C-alpha cells in the first residue's frame, strides 16, 4: 500500500491512498484525516485503507483523482519524534576520518540521536538555510515509521511495529557539527529540518526490496544533474528492528515515530559513490591527502530516488530540492 499527504491548509495535510501504479489517488478523509491520525489507530485504519486502495485499483472509487507529487507534502509533515541512527559501518568509519575520532564506539550498540521532528520538508520544496559558509550537506537515507511501541520491546517483536518505510534527506551543516559534538550534548544548529520523499509504503509493497528489516534497494543521489552515489541499503549493520528496539529500551515510542537508518553507505564506496558530501571528502582525504569536493552552494540542486535491484524505480517517488538563502542578519555562532 502506498500513502501520501496533500496540502490542505492544515499542519498535517490530507491523507490520500495511491493506486498501485502511483498515478491516481483517493482521499482517505472518511478513514483518517491525516497519516498521524491513521497511525494512532492503525489496527482499525489499515484494513480500511487497503480496501480503499483495492477499490482505486479496480476503478470502483468515485472520488479518484490524478496524483501529482508536485503537490505532495512529506507523508508526515510533522511527527512526535524523529530518531536518526547511524547503521552503516563504512559511513561511521569515514566520518571518524572527518572528525578525527580515534576512540571507536561499542560495535554492539547502535548509534542514534534525537533530532528535529516538528517539520519534514516537502520533497519538491526549496530548502532555506542561513549561510553557505556552514558547509551545507545532503544525507540520503531510508527510514521507517512505527505505530505505538511499548518500552522494552525486543528486536524480535519490533519488526511488527514497523508500519511504513520512507526515503529521507537528512540535511546537515558540517561546519557546526564538530562545534556541537565537543559540548557532549546533541546537535541543534547542525541539524535543520529533514526532507521526505512523497510516498510512504507498507513494507510488503517493497517485495524483494524489504528483507531482514532492511531496504534492499540502491539509493541514487544526483547533485546538480550528476550522479554522486548509488549505495545499497542492505548493508546496514543493524536492521530497523534493532534500531526500533534500541530506541524503545527506556521509553514508549508514540505512533508516528520516525527512525532513520543514517547515511546509506557501502564498503565499496569508491565504486558506488556516496550519499553525502562529507563522506566523499573523507575518501579524498584518504586517497589524496586532502578533501577536494566543496560543500553545497545556494542554488545547488540534489535529487534522491531509490531503485530496485532489477532497475525498476522504487515506490517512494523522488526528493528533488534546491538550497536557497534563508534568514539573514543574525549573529553567526
């Protein structure tokens, strides 16, 4: 099942169900006014949403309309909680080069931080940021959205709480990240709002693209029209079931919690490319002794789309955005 959210002058938008081919949609207003509302009563809402999707595919839905991703918001325009992992070991190793970290983390323990959740930027919207001097970077990753997860849920049970899978661009300001890391507290200024591809899908919609609680697809990243990377999501050191269980160790997770994989990265990064600029710069440091690739400038455009191993387009749609000058006149940190 494919779900999306269209703008309707409310903070959470209007939930719609998509046809299998993604060309048509139908309002789910009679079932749930928003995706957040559906997730909060998923046991009741899911069967009704699937029935609506079947009617749409069969041509039995009287209020069907063409689906235009240009009018879509993020599937969850705002969420109660956004937790981002770092589940790709090759990315972590390369970031250690960037940040000059010699002490390794416990490899049996997932890395995760809590980020900004009150806004997920629409997939085609401009992304306003304060200064190009902050080393603007994109980070392509996959994510999941859960229903309510009780505290202490083990990984063996956590997979059943994964209701939807999404594609995310986790924007970063690299100049600010090490400043905030040194404080011992979490990131604030270094992590502005993330973007989300227009379509959220149930895991069964991915078919062979979902195995071992991992997205078995490539994440194609293009920067200013040039292919930058096509790393594979199956290389996660921890599956999403383990990430959900880690997040729920000492807290209940509310319905609508979004959990990210961290930047998609593969050990053969020299051949498949990268999903963020910082990783490319780390590779250049290893190979050339110094980074050569600049970070993003205002007016730069990044596009992200998942692709099945057979070459078929992934079901999430694309994130395609331009970074622009945002608020000015403020004192820089």
